[in-house]
C-alpha cells in the first residue's frame, strides 16, 4: 500500500507515519530525513549544496528531489509499500510521482492555527543532544467549529527536568508564535496547490482532525484506511 501524508508543522504527521508504517508492513519515507542524512554524511560539493538550501529553508530543486525519491522507492524495503512524509511538495513532484507509482490514499492532517500555535509554543525538549526527550505543557480542552480538541499535556515528572536523562528541558527558540506563524504560512503557500491537485484526482483523500493524542490519531487513520478497504483490521 502506498500512502501520502500531509499536515502542517506541529500536526504530528511524522509521529503518526512512523507508528503506522510498521502496523501496515510498509516503510516511512521522509525526504526531509533523507536530506538531513545527506548533509551529515556527504562532504562533496553536492552535500554542501544541499546543506546550503536546507539552511536557507528553501526547497531542493525538483529534478534532484524526484530522482532521490525514485531511487528510494525502488529499494527492496519499499516493495510492500510506503508512506511519504514531506513529498510531494510541488505540482511538478506530484505529477512525477503520478507517472512513477500508484498512490492508494492521501491522509491530510488538519488543525486550526490557534491549536498548532498553542501546542508548538508549549513544547519543551531535552537539552542533552544525545537524548530525544520531548514534552508538552499545553492542556487543550475546547471546541472549535464543532470539533472537540482534547489534547492533554505530556509533563515531565519533575518541573523542567527530563524523565529520561535528568538534564534540563528548554524551549527551542524557533518554537515561538511568530516563527510558527511564518512556518504555517510557508506550508500553506507550498502545499495548497498540491492538495488542490489531489482533490481533483480519483485517489481517496481523507481529512483527519488533530484533536486527540497521537495514539488515537493513529487509530483514526487506520479506521479510515479500513473504510477504504485498504486494510482488513484497524490495528
Ligand atoms: P522537512 O523535514 O520535511 O521540513 O524537510 C526539511 C528540508 O528538506 C526542507 O526545508 C527542504 O529544504 C528539504 N526538502 C524536504 N522535502 C522536500 C521536497 N519534497 N522538495 C524539496 N525540498 C525538500
């Protein structure tokens, strides 16, 4: 089964796809992760060019991205299927993908800007570079446009101390409302033409509200795939 997941920054799409992939026996493919690996390991002029593009927050040219994606999905581990996270980001990429492989469904994670801003501003991460401790102090319980958002906090046991390694927690300096608003604007501008394009195709397109903790969203996505007869059991 081949899937695409869309979702704004802070919607948790990376987490959901990481959890869904093993349940479906498919692989998660994130072009962002691939590029970060290239920046880390490729010290040639190509690696440096990619590093420059990423540091400016720009998109890597389509011809490079399409080739990288094509190579990745032809690997043996992707034969049973994949979930694409961060690709396609342009119409050119969407059209290239259409000519390369079949997509069975698109999952579009949606959330109001105020919820995303509140949730991202409440992120607290571990200061130990070797630890991936990640917490959230926002406690959201309200209804917006008829959708109930029930997103409890994920607190450390001791205030501002990581449960995993005991190091101090801090707030990333890009997790501020101003920076988040800018990231959401860029996401909207980049992704809306691609989403509009997919809405006009026959590929099943499902909207999933980010209104519950990740384990429940994962179940909701699996339910949607079940409704589409893409899987037999929901978990
Ligand atoms: P992400 O983690 O998905 O936000 O990706 C990090 C960076 O990798 C982006 O800011 C782009 O520079 C690059 N990148 C990731 N996916 C793509 C894509 N589909 N097309 C072009 N550039 C991409």
